[in-house]
C-alpha cells in the first residue's frame, strides 16, 4: 500500500528524512533486496506501524534496541521506526557467541533485541539476567520471541510519526584487545557547534553526486559504514540495493542490473572481484558507476591501480575509525599523483605522528598516528573517560596505526602498530610485504605476521590465499619476493591456505593466525 502524506504532514517532515521523501516521491522505489522492494511511501507506512507496535510494548525515547541481523530489507524499516520513537539502535554482529552477546547486552543495558537467526531459541541463555522486555524474530517462530509479522499484525493502522533524522547508533568495537566496547555514533550538525558542523558537512560533501544516484549496500550493519551508507542514500532520496551477504560476481551483476552509481567496500571485497576471471568481469556493464569508495583497512597502491584500470577512474579512499569518525579523504584526481596515500585530513582534523615516547616526529618519519577530530569520543558507552594512553590532555586519539605525513600534508599508513614485526630491533611493516606478495598473479590475498624467533625476537611468516583454480608453491612465492623486498623483510616461511580468517566486514583476523605461535610467548608489540 502506498502512503501519501497530507500537505500538513509534508510540511512537518524535515528535509532529507524518510518522512520528507515519503511525501515528495511516495511511489519511487527506495529499497531493493533480491526480488523484494519497498517504495518510499511503503517504507514510511511500515515504519509508522512498527513504531506504534514497539511503543505499545513499552519502548520509547532513550531505550536501546539491538539489531542482530544481516543486511536485509527489514533493517531500514526497523531503524526508521526507532528514529520515530527516539530509541537508540545497537548494531550487533550476528556471528557473536552467547557469551559475547551477554556481555554486550549487560554492558549496554539494552531493552529489546531483534534477530534473524535460523534458531532464535539458541540465544535465550544469553538473555538470562538481562533487562530485555522484548525479543523479536524476523523469520523463525520461537519460544520467548514474537515474530515481526505477529508484532505488526497486532497493531492497528498508525498515525504518521516524524523523526528528526537517523536514530543514535551504537557500534561495539571488534574486541581485538579485551572485551568489545560500545561507541555511540550520534554525529549530527548543530548550530551551537560550528566546528563539528563544518567538519561533518566536509565529510558529506565528498560523497555527493549530481543527478540520479543509486547505491549498492553490501557492508554489514553492525559496522558504522553500513548504516552510514544507508542514511546517506536516504538523505539524498536515492535508491539503495541491499546485498545480504557479499559475493563478488553478484555485486557486479547488481550494479549492472540496477544501473547503480555508488558502492563502498573494504579491500577484501575488491580483492575478491579482482580474483574473478577476466571474462566474468567483462560480461557486466559497469558503466553506471560514478563513485567507488574503499576503506576500513590499509589499501595497497597495486590494488588501487587495479580498481581504477578495471572498474573506473572514480575511486575515493576514506580513512577513519569508529572512535574518531573520518580522518582523511583521497579523491580520484589525486590517486595517480599520490599512489598509496590515504589522502588529506578533513576540515578541522589534525594529525600528529609520534614516537614511542610521545614525541612528535618530523615530516617523513614513520610513527604512531594520533589525531584530533570533532567526532573523537571521550569515553566508551557506560565506561569512565579514556586514559591518557588513548586520549591525551589535548584531545588527540591514539589510532593504533603506523604511518607518516609527507611534505604536502598527505597521510601514508604503514600498518597497524600491533601488526608491526620487530626483528633484531628493526621495524618491519607487514602491509609492505603483503603488497609485494599480491603482485603475484596467482594470489587473491595474503596476511603477514611475526612469529617467535629465539635469536631475532620475531621473524616474518606469510599466509597466502590463491585465486580459485590457481596453483602456486611456497618456493615460487619466496622467489617472487626476492626481487621486490630487502632480505630482512622477506618471509622466512610461507603457508598456502584455502581461505584466510576474516570478520564479517572482511578484515583479516591476524590474531587467529598469530595465536598458535604465541600461546607460550609474550609479544612485545
């Protein structure tokens, strides 16, 4: 059923909100997932109805609702209902175990949860002792849960409700060190804070496009990028095509089928596209693409060159973090002039490169990246203020990345500080070795770690994932490195694996590769 808001209702909707577009273009398609779709008017009507249903269950302003689902059509509807109610949205990784779920629920003090697990009852032990008042299953009926269909069916047609924008978003860090920690992402321009306003407008301006826009969304929704992409498209009144689980060939097919203009992916996603046979890429018409974005991990110059050559000269790179917001931006026009750089800081962002003792290093020297942005957090959710090891007295945040600034102010990221290998007192950056390995035509991906060495402290080991149907040996890869890397940087051992461990965002989980080697040793990095 299409919904057309009255003139009075249209006037009440803020520009760029769901309610605004439901009034302006109710019959235009807003969301597509597989063979399902929602028009703007339908999306808004469903969100109104769900908001009324949740309100009837006692949920209201400030309550936290957990969404543990894949990237699917229901996610935007639920998010919009929460925005209408003034609730907070917590995006939860659907791969977390019950112990991890229990920690997040307890730490966040969440009030409700929505999931799309095939067996929702398996989650019930994680709910024991928590303050949840409602558990919703999107698909499977289960004891202790109400299905989304039942929840909606029990609610009469709702009156129009109006949001002020996106709901406050809570994202839990991946927990690579210690337990996951919650970050509240509620970064909206404010007339009372011109610095933050100018910063956020600068970030948004890098992603604007003229004319028709249509977005492919294949990032998970428990990562800041996924919801951010959805809400950017919503503000622009643009079509969003959701891909529940990333598949390289399907992503290209969706771009061609729906004439999509914008896509943001992590390096692993682009690597998987690059690993496709050339004829598989060539059969898709990708001429509609206006803007490709890559981020969330260091991007090699070789991968950037491949993207530009095969997918179009429209590549943007973004560098930032959950705790800081966006830090730098690299537009297409500069990719060739500064290959390998992550770009210039956004407006009002400041970057310092520091030595281990905290001293600021001069231009060109590599050290740890500290940054000040208007979006820097001061504390994690329900936690005390950050200590000086993470956030100093001047408000600079320790990113945990290594890099340097060049004479033009461009940032170059070497690696994660914790991934750096120290062999014989010499710093070795795995990203450089991985980039050299990935120039071999048989490889899809590579991960380099340091493992214990009695004499040198650490030595370099590489794990390599071949492209489907390609064979390669350790000796071939060692020989490949010989002409590309100084002897002290070359891997001392290489292991060929079918698939490298990754999280749902596609980031390599190097801790899983390191763990068997370091279980009886103390790593100093």
